C-alpha cells in the first residue's frame, strides 16, 4: 500500500516527511523517476521503475513532490551495477544503474510523450531508436575545472584533517557553481583523457600553483579542455586564470613533453568572472592548429572553439538519416539553419544543387567555409547573423527559395520569426533535427497547418543520460 507516513502541516518537532513502500512507476522530466502517492506525483533521482522504496521528501510544490530514496524494499529487475565509482555524486550519467535497452525505451517514450502532450501532434509510428554502439568512452570532448573547494566524499571526510586535500580537478557538483568533484576515472572519454587530467593536477600541486577560486576570482589554473577525433588526433586546451608567462610556459612545456600523443596544444587566459571561453582568443602552442574528423569520405577540421557533435559515431548516423529524409536528387536548393561549422551543409552538398548555411557565430561560419574548401565543395554559401534577422523574404529572394530546409537549433528551439520564415518560404520538405523533443514538438505544432509529420526517428547520442536526439521529416501538405 502506498501512503504518506506523515501528511499535511508538520508539528513543531515533527521529523521529515517520509513516504513508505512507494513503487516507482515511470521516468519523467529531466530523467527523474516517477511515483504517485495519493494522486500526487513524486520525482525521485536515481530510482528505477519497479523499485519499491521509502522516500524522504525534500521539496514540496503545489502539484508535485521531490524526494530521495532512503530505503529499498524491492529493487527493480531493470537495475544494473554502475561502472563508475563517481555514480550518484558527480551528477552525470544518471542512468548508469538502468540497463541500456531500457534507457532506449524511455528515451523513445520521451519523444512520444512530448509530441502528444506538448505539441498535440498527429504523427506516424515512431521508428525504433538508434542506440549507440558504445555506451562508454564515446565522447570526443570533455572540460574539467580546477577548484580549491573540492567536494569531499564521505571517505575523505573521515580522514584526519591534515590528510584532507580539497583541491579538485573535475566536474562541478550539481547545482553548485563553486564546488567541484575531483574525478579519478571518467568513463566518458578515452583513457588518455584520464591520464592527462591526473598528471596535470599532480604537476600543478607539485609546483604549488593555485587552483582558481570562482568566489574570489583568483587563481592560476581554471580549466582544461580535452578533445579527440576518430582519426586519432588529440587536442588539449589549457585555460589559465592569470597571465603569468612563467606559469603558462611551465605548464605547457610539461604537457608537450609528457604527452607525445597530443597533436594540437593551445592555451587561453580567462580573467573574466565566468568560465565561458567562446569569446576568448586561443593561443597556439605546438603541434597542428586543428584536429581532423572524417565522415563519409569528408574531412572536417576542428579548431579549439569549433563545434562538433560529441559522439562522433552517432553523428554519422544522425547526419545520414537527415540526408536520407531530405530526399535529394542533385537539383535542390537546401537551407541549413543553425549550420554551426557546416557539418550538415557539407554532408549534403554533393547531393544538392546549392546549400545555404546560416549560423549566429561568425567564427563557426569561417570553419564552415574552410571545411567546404578542404573537401573541394564549391556549391555552399555561409552567412553569419541572428537567424531571425537573416531569414527574411529579401534573403530568400536573393539566394533562391529552398526546396528543402534542414534545421538543427539549440535546446531552446527556433524563434517564432524563424518558424514564420520557414512557413513563408514553404519548402517541400523540412528536416528538423533536435536535441530537445519538447521544444521540437512546440515548434512543429506552429507548422502543423502547412506541414504533416511523415517520419520520426530518435537517435541516442548520450548513453546513460536522459538526453535524446530526434529527427522529424515534415512534408508540405498538398
């Protein structure tokens, strides 16, 4: 029986609100597990459908509760043992305790739920989600943060005070901008990433350089970004908090001499009050100025600030499906909205008459043009600017009405003016690639008067997380 152990207003000395013998029935928003108690929804992290547990309520809202499992009465048969020693603390890979086939099931269900509940859309049966062949070591980019205020685990807190070391190099704790969990081994990127991170931390401590304090805005070392490609290239970008030439030279020399695997070495100096690096000037130190990814016979050059899908293997799957849905015969004008570094634009160019790419970030447009040049692609044009301002009737008149629009916006989805621009252009097909099915459903609902959904294909780019990529083919109604 499911019931509240204590319900309503708590007495002055009453303990926390406890829900006993609660069965987890689903997975919902942000990947949290879902239970229902007395018609109230309860969201619980790290629980699995099929678990029966006691839950301590930590937050009570008008329409739902949030809680934490404090005791299991029965564990779900879908549970598996997490491979990572940081599971449950670091905040990433929250589904490591859920078997992968069930992760895929709930990701596909997420797409369906969003299309029904948010978009109120009519759509065909969703095609089976494309799972990732690799569920570990699949990322090609990670960023780690230096902090003097590391999060101490229970084991570290039990050490004598003089043996505790709060200096950390790892990931931010969930919801804590100033606390970083020291990462010993991460299962997301190839092991060279772990070796570099551990070595640089040891070197910095030995040299007595300071870890950046985000509260005081001071410290020598801020971040390290590690990128690798499917060609074996390895790029490392050090981010310093001070422009101390001696420290910079010593750290960079150490990396260069210790890790001969590094093919491209950069650094930046960030003296701002935030960790964003896209507005900083990367300084080339040694090796090659770029990495190279290969995909379907194409080369993509990646600089220190270039965007590229972080799961290279699944990126090929994603772009292949998008190209198939575009239905290209070689005669079409294609608009690639939010083109980034032109990956999709160049991927479809050889099957198109002309491809027009539009992107907000000017540096990315430079990368897109370079990627066309290195692949001898001459039928692409790229434009930089705010999408809502660029995609106008005048722009379309000057560049030709698109037969196909491929759009891959950020998580926030498309601005209403962009949706209107697509509707006014009225391409025969719209291929909508999204990392957020909720905003995708919202945008498509605005297009439903002119377009019908003919295909829906989820793709898993991020195993062990609730995130899912989704591709929709929209066709103009006749």
